[in-house]
C-alpha cells in the first residue's frame, strides 16, 4: 500500500506518478534518493540508465511523494533500513545488466534493495491486463 503526506524514513521505498507509470526510488534523506535512471536528465534512457542518486525535489519534479507501507508479511521479509541503504550504495554506477522496462526497471531495483527480490507490480498488472484482453472466453 502506498500513502501520501507521510515523511519517508531511512530505507523507505518511495515513488512518484509520472502519468503513464510510477518512478520508484529508495530514500536515504532529502538529499539522497537512490534510483535506476539516466544520470543525464529526467527521463529513462535505456542506453545510459544506471543506479544513481538525486535529491528529493528533483526526484519528484513537482509530483506528489508516495511512501510504501508494508504488510506484516512484507515487514518480516524486508531488510533493515541500514541494509537497504548499504545494498543501494553498493549498486551505484551499475547498469544492473541493462535497463528494460519489462524485466529490469526502477521498481525492480527498489524491490531488490528492500526484499532481495527483483519484481515490478506495475509491470505484472499491465501484463495481466493485456493477457485478459486476449483470452478467448
């Protein structure tokens, strides 16, 4: 579940709506957000996307901050805040095998940092929707 109007804490997963998708990151402080993005500008360029940092204002680009709240099951599976940040820092400068909107995007990175599991709920939702369009029932 994602909530607005909450101050993020160390290691929190954050996101901002970019219209057609959500951009995800890991919060260390207002000056340091870890993200999988192009360091040259505001949009993802698959050729230049790496794990990099930005500040919260630049991350949001006037969008509304959302902070992830975890279920009890998720709380039991997630790393500690310091482990999340340590993992994110260890990936700085990496292209994580190359950006791919379906299999290796900013949400995959965020979940990898927190749960040690590379997954994207927004991709899963789109694929499920598209699959439903083509079912012969």
